[in-house]
C-alpha cells in the first residue's frame, strides 16, 4: 500500500502552479492519472519515483518511509524499488535487448525473472538484436521487461504508448495488463486516451491544475453518469455521413466497425476522430456463443 | 636532432592528452549537468585558451612558476619541481592550453544524451558512478574520440606557449614546432622542410581518421 501527500510549487506554461495532492493506492491497483498537459501528472510520477523532491508531505510504502518533509527523509530513487517506463523508451543504445534487461539485475545470478519477462514479452527471438533495429512497440516491450526484471512493487508508466500507432497500442495494452496481473503490481499509468483508460484502469484520478478533482471507476468518470446503460463500449468515430435528417456514424469498437444512426442535430458536436461512448438501454442484448 | 624533437613532441602530446582525458571528462560531465549559477564563469575559463594569445598564457605561467615567485619557489623547495624551462612545465602549459579541445566535444556529447537514459539507470537501482561508466561514457564514444584526437593534434601544433615557458632546450623543451623555427633561423631549410612535412602529414592523418570514424558511427546509428 502506498499513501502519499505531495505539495510542490511547479512552474507551468501559464505561470506558477501549486501541486497539492493526497491519495492512497492499494496493492494490485491499476490507477490512471488523467488530465491536460501541465496539470502535474508527470510531476507526481517523478515525486513518487524520487526524481523530484516535494516541498512538503510524505510518501509511505507499507512500513517504509520514502519521503517525509518533517523528518527530512528523502530516499534516493535507487532504493525505492520502482519500475519506471518513459514515452521515449530510454533504452541503452550501447547494449542489445538482453543486455538492457540483464543490466537491471542486482547481481548476475538471478536471471529467472529476467528470462520469464523475455518470454512473457515475446522477445526471445530478438534477444541479441541492437535496439536501433527495433520498432517502437518492440522497444517499449524491452523497456517494460527491463523495468520489471528486478521485481519492483510499483510500476510507473509515463504515457508509455502515446508514440505508438493504434494497432501497436492495443497490443501493448494487453502486454501491460498481463504484466500487471502476473506480478501483482501496483501500477500508475499516465494516459490521455479514454478508450485506453476504460480498458485498463480500476480507478481514474482526474488532475486539474495540480489538484485531484475527481476519482472513481473509469466508466463513471467518462460517461458522467448521464446514462445507465445496460451495456456500453467506447470507440472511435471513423466517419460521419450526413443524410437529410439523420447522420450515420461509423464507430470502431475494439476491432469491429459498427454503424449507428442518429438524428442530425443530436450528434452535431461529434466529429470524425472523437472518442465516444456507445450504450444501449432500451434493448436487451442477444448473446450467443461463437463457435 | 630532428627525431629528438619529434619524439619530444609525441611524448608531450601523449602525456597531455592522457592527463586531459582524466581531468576533462569529469569536468565536461559536471558542466553538462550542473545547474549552478557559476556555470558561465567556468565555461568561460575553459574556453579562454581559444582566444587568448598563447604568449599571454605563457607569460603568466612564466611569472607564476618562475624562481622569483612564491609558487615557483615553493614547488622547487618542497618537491624539487621546476616548471619553468622544463618538460613538466610544458605538460602543465599544454594541459591548460588544450583544455577546451578536450572539454567542448565531450560536454556536447553528454548534453546530447537524453536525460531519461540517466534516470532510467537510476530507477534500476544503479549508482551515479555505475551509470556514468556503464551508460554515459559508452554512449558518447565518438565525442570522446573527437576530444582525444583534437587535444592530441592541438598539442602537436603548439608554439607560442611552449616557447614562452619552455624555451628551446634540446631534448627537454625543443619540440618539433620550435625546432622548425630554429632551423629556419639558422637557414637550414632542408631540416625545416623534413620536420614540416612530417607534421603536415601527421596532422592530416589524425584529422582524417576522426572524420572517418565519426561518419561511420553516424551511419551505424542511422541504420
């Protein structure tokens, strides 16, 4: 369990801002930090990891004190047992895949977890490759394996998938969920993508101007409780075709494209590329087994 | 006599480069990472030899380490070290004079590395020292090589500062560039020509190797 209260003055694009947050994570939680850029998401991750010192507050992990302003305790990042993954992968260019992952092991001996991660991330065939030869998705799989090889309890992911294309992103989401469950991690993900958040998070913390303004399960955060749907999905609008009085939306949900007909003015604000919530409340869905 | 001065030049360049590498690399790392307000002052001091006439540097060193100065007397009395008109004096002057040629390329090498590289290593529990030797240094090899070769080449080409503090003692301070001047003064054009030609070819070969190696490593990254 991690309990923290963090306070620090940050200089954002629109001048100074006070970051002041207070939250608690249980073991096994998958938390997403959501908010505009400059709201303080990355700063929170950097404070938890020890790369940035808060001015006031505390961070307690179980019975360990990572930070305490009053007692002047500030455990260095090396001793906090965290896994950190960046948007730009940050792999070491002077090492191949295997060496990157082995580098994080405390001693040379315990290669078991490292090997397990290579297996889990499906990197076995690539292990001797130079990292310059890898695609973005492959690089991020190496970064994930490297971050977890020394078995951290807390995994911090700073927009790890935002440089990847849609298909790669979906696959990497699966990998991250697999790791989260296999190692019973406590994970904090910074993400801008509602579809991704709904798919992955147990809980979302919405950050605005350095304060947490909303906390809750992702569905309730993003649907804002207007609907009480019997079933609902999130998707992306691929196309909007206007007819006389109606508009037809082509929406990508998972790997399927569905068409939905609505009155034109009802959905006038929805454009191509928007993330949307698709819900139905009047009909009972028919569920049949796929052979 | 030609070979003596050439050997002296190479010995001076080798020792200077080695010392500069040991001093210059941590200094360059500190300059690339520091947020200290005094950074511009340090950068200026490192760069001074680039614009300062070598005679000015030589003159001050002569004053500072001469027998009549406190430092010069102290060094001689306690360590038997004479920095004026001696080979050790040449080494000291060369280290100061070639400092920017070692520090600048290495500093820009460090600055060009993404900050996340260092942070990732720290997050994996690695100390600052381990990170420096295992991650930072190996990833700026072309910059290190450039620094080493430029310092070496620049030391070979020294004249003014060497003449001021070292004088012209055969086998002790008469390096190739000074020997050439000496031979011309004595109208021994053929000796001057031999030495000049050797220095010319040497400088060309050294610089060419830097460009070849750096282009190659550039290609490797692009591929």
